[in-house]
C-alpha cells in the first residue's frame, strides 16, 4: 500500500473516532423508518453486551453509508452485526475503497460488536442452468467476497442456488461456482452457506444436501467454508426443534458437524412446520414459540456460535430489535 493511501486511511479513521457520538452530544437521526430516537444512543430497551458468551446481534441497515451500521448496532446493544454491502435486490456492483473500509472499521471500533458478517445479494443463483445468469451470479458473488475481505468481515452468508432443472446437476454447478469464486478471491472472510426452507427447486433444504454440497469442495477451500443455520428455515423444512430438539441437533452433528456451524440466524416463523415457506416472525410470537430459542441460548454445544436475528422490525426497528435481543439474553440467563 502506498504511503499516500496509508495516510488517507489514518486520517479517515481518526476523523470517524473524533466524530463518534457520545451521551453528551448524540447524533441526530435523519428522517427514516429505522429509528424512533437519536441514532447512536442506546435504546432504553437495550441491555449490556459484555456478558454475551457468544456474539449476539441483528441485521442492521447501512442507509446513509456503511458506518451507520455501527451506530445502529450500538442502539440495540449488539455484540454482533449483519449487513448488506450493497443494495441486495440490484445487480449493480461496487468496490470498497480504502477510505470507506477505514471509516467502517473505525465506527465499529466504538461499539461492543466483536463479530460481523454480510448477507449476499438475493439475485445470485450459483446453481442456475442459464449460462448468462450463472456467469452474472458468479461475478456478483466474487464482488461480495471482495467487499467482505476489504471490510474485514468475519463471514459472508450465502444461500445455495436454485437448480431449476435437475437437482444433481444444480449441486454440481453450485459447488463449481463456489470453487471458482473462492480460488479467485482470497481473504479473511469465511463463507457460510445457509440452510434453506427447501422451497421449490432451492437447494440446501436438508442437512444431507448441504453436507453433499460442502463435501464437493476440495479440502483447502472447504476449510474456508461453513454453514449458517436459520431456525425459521429448518422449521419450515420439517425439522421439529420444538418437540424433537435433541434429535434435530444430533442429526445436524452427525450429518454436517458442529465444527462447520459458523452462525445462527434466530428467527421464529409465521409458517407451519414442514411448509417450506420462508416467513420470519418475532421470537416467541410465531409457530415455533419461545422454548426452542430458550434451549438454543443455553445449549453448551452452541455456546460460542455467533447469532443474528432477522425478525420483523415494524415501525420502530431499534425498539423491536433491542427487545428481541433482551429476550434472548434473558433466556441465556435462565429467566
């Protein structure tokens, strides 16, 4: 890196730290549906994060610029955070410049967040039989990895693709695309493939299929890949964590392995068990209820696995997320 770039990064980081909000001078929020109070100030429902055994947080907005995600994470009392690194429903790509990376890192250095991930674009389909869509998907996926590496994120969460024609062929295409992307884009970010609800021709709806996908990766690359387990997804896929909690996790351990579990997405579900519908709900207010989340928060096998909520935010996102995180912490405390 040139001396000029190093100087620019240092100046940007210093400026961000100096401008970080304090209790005496809170940053005023711009008109937005994100917050119901001043951005950067802990919400009254937010609880302390220092005692989190595993990083715990939420998917937070990057509206206004990526460093804003740090302020929103502070609002809700998070020790983990998930972001998009671009607009998730658009193909337009972008690169992370050193000054943006420095500002982002400096902003998060003022928070209690100790684990961060991104979720990739919803448009990416690495298993597509359409050569044009698949090529575009691989290019977008590579760009996602580059942005995550540049920001120093711990993980990138990605959905397996939609095979659309024949399942075995789709699995092969998916694995080949992951290999191509990981070989081209090397960095600190771990790839976490997310288990799905198994809707339609989407891959990754069973533990066995996800294990099959991962086993297709060569050992040097497989070491850079794990899984993200979404509770709402596996419930909709037919894994009954309410009445067979231990059985589901035993099957997961035997089939995929706890060493591959890099993140938990904690979401209740609006959908019925086995419905294959991906519909998130507030924790304890959906078809799953509170008990499986209470058990997850006290399960020694999951003690150090980072966990992110993607529950509905409603009209007061900070208040809702803070309440969900507080509820989960109460489960961990045995309340």
